């Protein structure tokens, strides 16, 4: 008697895949909120991943890819978003065990600073608060030792991602990322080069003055370890007290004609509890009906800006038409949603808005100057990182590009980064490109609001209606569609150049 061959279970159809993806995403987002907010001491994410282990499956991806080839219009866009989501799951599954090893090593790592021990995870915050440069350099040296210890795992993660991308797309990792992000990466690289050229003289002038006045250093002596302290702006913390964070955010939204809770769809978790993350974060648990912005109040413009960015993204998701399918409600192009967050957060860089804030006074220029310097450094560093990522992901021997990393940042930012940091401080999925897109879209959107509602657009209640109309389509609004609708160009970074020149004039 011959044994029957086992047949593989049939690949689920697109509708079944959608339902499971939505259930999985809700379960993960809810679990991440409960754990990060301190409401749960341990996470059940492993069990959730096990329950939905069928999603990061090559057969599932191939089935969805075939559907995409046949689809047109909105159906094609829906399947495109679904495919991207599944590709994320495959990538995470491939490197998951390696990431766990990496996190474990980070968690155990400690730095020896003179006679004291400093957990590695707290070392960046320590740098930002340390006025003694000798101690900052000691912390940095110890960080570099940890980076070198982590690099073998990071190299393996990088090569695993490259190999996985090659299986999924003949063109490899760079081409796959470009298709997923929806941008021509080489063309964006040309735009980045123009941006770096157009802002170079302005940056060098401002940074040289700041290094001399704030640290007593020549520009060529700046190191990564100096930047968080030099740009921290803690002297302005009193202008944005921790206790006023929520009331200020509510006032901003109401003046723009926006409901802070979006009709009850957004909840604010403001409780102090042990284990709660210090970083404000929006959790899109069930879009658009169940969103949570979690916050541990902290003084200062940086904390305020970050909180407003999370609120802006939550408002965008809460405005999505609930009748839309899963892909248009819950997925989409991250830069489109990031732009909504940046729109609120960047109010702290608006001179006329700052001048109206109690605690700032009639002369906001000292604060604005500090924030503007941080902005141009961040943007040039982001642009340099993108250029480096293009080199890293296009090279067959990425482990040899450590010095290229430090040289490239020194060239564009005049700050010395240690070669050992070449992977730890680098993104493997071109999130630098996505972030540049989000910042550019926000700049274009802000110009459109100013043209339509005036320079004090942030105090016009009709702005809320304009934004809700823009946001209601959710992920149906692509990045290119948003740019076309607002009158911008996808790879023209000149609006960001103009913003910086205006800030630092």
C-alpha cells in the first residue's frame, strides 16, 4: 500500500489575507501600547507572532504579487500596500533571532566611566546632559567599544536582508526599497546633493559660530559626542513646562479647528507609571476608532515638538473614512502621515507663533536660533546618512565601508563620527529617504496653508476642515498624489533649503 503524498495547504485568498493582516496589526499595536505604557510588565508579542506565523510566507507574497499584476486603479493600490506589509513581515522574520541577540547584548552592555558604571541604553541621554567634555569623550569611547561588539551581528543582519531582497526581487535590496517607498532613489540622491550644496555655506557659518561660542571649540574639533549637549537647548526648558504640554497641544488644535480627541477616537494616556516609556508615542490600535497617544510629561521644546508630531499623526489617522478597506485605513505611505505630525511639531520653528506663547516673551529669537541650528544639523546629517545608505546597500562588501561612513559625515556635517558606529547609526531600509519625503511634504503643505489662510494659518479654524478633507482618504492618498495636489515636486528639496535660509537669516 503506497502512502499518499502530503499536499501543502492552499494559499489563502486576498480577502482572507487582509482579514488576518488587520487582526494581526491590531493585536500587535495593542500589545505594544500595553507594554510600552507600563500597563503590562511582560509582553505577549511572541505568542502573537506565533498565531500569525502564516503571514510572513513566500507563497503568500507570491499570491499577492500575482493579484497585483492583474489589478488596476484603487484595487492595485490596495494590493500594493498589502504586499508591502507582508514584505515587512518577511524581513522581520528573517532577522528576528538576530535582532533579539542584538537587543540582549545592548541590554547587558555597561560603560565604565571613571569609577562609575553607566548602562549603554542610558548613555545617549547622559551625553546630552554632560557639560564636561572629557566625560563626554569617555562616554563616547565606551560607546564605540560597544558598537564594535555589536557590529558582527549587524553585518549578519544586513547581509541577511540583502539576500532576502534578492530572493524577492531580482534587482536586489536598493531596487526593492525604491519600489516599496515609491521614489526613484538615484534621483532623490541628486536632489540631496543639491540640498547639501545649497546649504553648505549657511551651515558652516552657523555651526562654526555655535561651536566657538557654546563649547569653545573650533569647527574641525567637533565630535558626535558634543552635538547632543551643544544642541540640547536645556536653557529654554522653562518656556515649555512639563505641566503645560497637554493644554498647549489642545489649544493649538482648537485654534486650527481640530478636535483633540477627534470625537472620542483619540485617547490620551497621561498617567505616570513604572515601566512607561519616556517617549511620547501614538498607537494606532484600530483605525480610525481606537487611537492612543501615550505621554510622560517632560519640559522643553524638544519634548513638546515630539509630542505634537505624535498628536498630528493620530489626528490624521482619526480623520480617515471608516468605510475604507483595511489597506487604506491602516497601511499606506509613512511620509504622508509623518507630514501631518511635522506640521504641528514645526510650529516651534515659526517666529510669529512663538512670539504669542506665554513664557517666550516678545523676542523669541534666542530660542529660534537654537532650534534652527539643531534643524539644519539634523537635516544635513539625514541627507548625509541617505547618501551613505546608497553606498552601503550597493556594495558587495558593506563591512569595509566603516571609514566611508565617518568620512562622509565629516564632509557634510564637519563632525567626527567614529567608524565603529557605521552600522549602529545606519538604517537598513532607507527610512532616511522616507523621513526626507515627510519633511518635504510638510514644507509644501505649510506653504499651501499659508497661501490659502495667511501667515497666521495656525490660528484659523477653517484650517481644520482643509486638513480633514486631505486626510479622509487615508492611504488612498499616495505621496505623489499629495505632492501633486499641494503643488510640490517629489524630488525637489528646494522648499527645505528655503525654510533653512529663512530660519537662519
